[in-house]
């Protein structure tokens, strides 16, 4: 009831959602496809986790099946439900733009599953990037011997089968993103044709980073390192200079909602959110604001109560054990970190909830690939300050999170 589209909707925004929502969305236990979350005028959400073919949608609360051979909506020669999928959400959003009331602003959120697994690229893109391989830079296939328990498990160097697997995943992810490019192009052209492009903010982002081979972990997203916690974020819109890159600035997922509310003219201080608007950083001519010097990174590890189906020879408590029985998650892969990110310091301090109460510390100025855990080298007073900040950041709520010193 307090999600940001509710506030936008109350402020006369016309709202539209299409694509993946939450992994359990549309399931019986989660209220079935009839459940349309508050705040959305138009709602086309995928039932369950990422799927490119043969999927079910909730179309404004009504079940809608897509993707079997009989349900092709494009020319039967284009045997691509991917294309249909993107067409459906894109066409609907294009129609939404045509049908919108020009007196009221609009908000569209499009969430294609790409590039999430199962990476089923559209047929016309399945031959793209044949020579592309995952980058071999940074911590690729480096041992993680001074790191937490899970990072000490992988075989190093990786077997060739893992390398083949991760290169293939990397390439397929790129292929699926070509359909996202098509979708973005259609929308931008539409906004241009209805003369709203120069009056619209577009955010292009993702919900997690990804690793392919770093520290000999084949593929996943659940680690505390830069490769997993950094995401692409591109924004265009009024007041934002073209091609500017903000270098030393921490923008977090929890900041997206307050930023969007700020753009719409809603007083963010009157809304109870932990994040802060980053409009002032993107468009200083429109807003004053301060940057955030510290922030919290946290994750609660997941494991299987028995064995991981991908590797039955291993015991309980683990998950994502593929390929080659390398596990990428566990119950005790549970951590909280403070990142210090300003012009003077670029540090990370992490505590694990495991039997070793493991601690990792990185100086990203001298070690951008986090190859060396400097816990035993760093001045203990620095550790103490970081630990105190961590405690504050973990317990703060709303405004108080923006004042952690
Ligand atoms: C979708 O369903 C059809 C019909 O059952 C099947 O032939 C096709 O292989 C499925 N596609 C995918 C990608 O699973
Ligand atoms: C999407 O729009 C295009 C162009 O207007 C049209 O040719 C196509 O049939 C539409 N697709 C769907 C799935 O409605
Ligand atoms: C692994 O791949 C490398 C490079 O392609 C090759 O030189 C090596 O022989 C392969 N090892 C095995 C065990 O297949
Ligand atoms: C957008 O462009 C149109 C004409 O090209 C102009 O009239 C309008 O003022 C511009 N809007 C903004 C917000 O720059
Ligand atoms: C932004 O960068 C791209 C790629 O370098 C370039 O093609 C484009 O002209 C630049 N745009 C502006 C407005 O500077
Ligand atoms: C925004 O809301 C806060 C808290 O309700 C209030 O103190 C402040 O005066 C408001 N600011 C404006 C510009 O209305
Ligand atoms: C920022 O703050 C200064 C000083 O208070 C003020 O003069 C200026 O108008 C403000 N700018 C914006 C965009 O709010
Ligand atoms: C983490 O969990 C695994 C699986 O339960 C266990 O084998 C391992 O000893 C644990 N390690 C730590 C440091 O807690
Ligand atoms: C981090 O590395 C930089 C560059 O080597 C150094 O100046 C700085 O003192 C280091 N910070 C800490 C806390 O060790």
C-alpha cells in the first residue's frame, strides 16, 4: 500500500506496468493473477520467475496465456514468442502512450526478464556474438583463499567445463539483451513522435550485478564484491547533461523510489523511505542535495534444507551448486557490509553471520579487484569506526538513515 506508484497515482500520474514483477507473483499463495498491486492503472505482469516462452500474464487481473504454437500473434513465420513477448509489452505501452490523457503525466515501468536465465534469445539473435567470451580481467579465475568460507570452496584454476559454461551464459545474456534494445528503441521513437521525449526521464537499470568466473565462481550474483553489487544505471531527462558520468557517487536501489517521487514533485521527506533522491546529483540545476558517503550492502544467504539437486553428493545448507559442484550460495553466505565511497576513501568492511564470524576488508583505491583482504593489516580504529557505522545503518529507518555519520 505504500509502494511508490501509489503516491504517483494519487498525484494524477497515469501508471503502467509490464513484465516480470516478483518470483511468486500470480501464484495461489500470493493472491493469484487476480491480485493487481495498488497504484497501477494498467497491469501486465508475468506469473512467476523469468520465462521467455510459454508464459502466463496477469492482464489487469485476468489470466492470459502466451507462447504455444497456436498463440503466435505475429506472422507465423516468426517463430518467436520472445518477440511476441516484447511486442506485447512494448505495443501495449505504446498504445498506453497514445491513449493517455495528455493533461496528466505518465509513469511506465517495463521489466523484461532478459538477461535473466534461461537466456532464451529470439531466434533472429541466436547466432549473434559467436566470438564473445566473458572478460578475463580483474579477479577472473583468481583464488579466494583469504575470503569467507564459500569463496574457499571452488576448484582453482577452474575446469574447462566451467569456463565453457560461463562463456556460453555470458554470450546468451548479450543475445537476449538485443530484444531489450529493440524495445528501448521503439519506446524512445514513440516518445519522440508524441513530442514527450524532452520532457521524460528514462531510467535503464537492473536489479543485480553478475559474475562470470571471478574468484573461480562460474556464474551468479550473491557475493559482496564489486562485480555483484554494481549495476548499470543510465538516466536521461530534463536537466541531465548528455554523456556525463558521475564518478564517486553511491546510488542505491532504495534511492530509485525517492528519486522518481522527487521528479514528480512529491515531497520525499513526507514519505517514509530509507533511500534518498539522487536527482540533485544528476541534475544540479534542478535540486540541491548532498551525496552519501557511506552505505549498507546486505544479503541473507539461501540454502537447501537437504542437498542441492544440482550436486547431490554435497550436504545440506548449500545452493546454486552448478556447474561442476561449485556452490554459489549457502545459509551462512549471510553478510552485511559498509562501503565508504567519497573522494578520500573507497573502503569496504563486511561481517558474516557464520561460525567463523568472518570479516573481510578491502581498500578499493589500492586494490580495485578486491584481491587482498586487509583485515589483519588495517588500523584497528578504522575497523571500529566501520563496525559502529554498520550497526547504525542496519538499524536505521527512514530519515535517520540519511543522517548516519
Ligand atoms: C513452448 O511450448 C511449446 C508447445 O508445448 C513447445 O513446443 C516449445 O518447445 C515450448 N518452448 C519453450 C522455449 O519451452
Ligand atoms: C505491434 O505493433 C506492430 C506495429 O503497429 C504490429 O504490426 C504488431 O502486430 C503488433 N503486435 C502485437 C503483438 O500486437
Ligand atoms: C583446457 O583448455 C585449454 C585451452 O583451450 C587447453 O589447452 C587444455 O588442454 C584444456 N584442458 C583439458 C583438460 O581439456
Ligand atoms: C520540448 O521541445 C518542445 C518543442 O520541440 C518545446 O516546445 C518544449 O518546451 C520542450 N520541453 C522541454 C521540457 O524542454
Ligand atoms: C555522446 O557520446 C556519444 C558516443 O561517444 C556520441 O556519439 C554523442 O554525439 C555524444 N552526445 C553528445 C550530446 O555529446
Ligand atoms: C516536506 O515534508 C516535511 C515532513 O513532512 C516537512 O517538514 C517539510 O516542510 C516539507 N517540505 C516542503 C517544501 O513542503
Ligand atoms: C541551492 O541552494 C542555494 C543556496 O541556498 C540557492 O541559492 C539555490 O537557488 C538552490 N538551487 C536549487 C536548484 O534549488
Ligand atoms: C557454512 O555452511 C556449510 C553448510 O552447512 C558448512 O559446511 C560450513 O562449515 C559453514 N561454514 C561456516 C564458516 O559457517
Ligand atoms: C588505501 O589505499 C590508498 C592508496 O594506496 C592509501 O592512500 C590509503 O591510505 C589506503 N587506506 C587505508 C584505510 O588503508
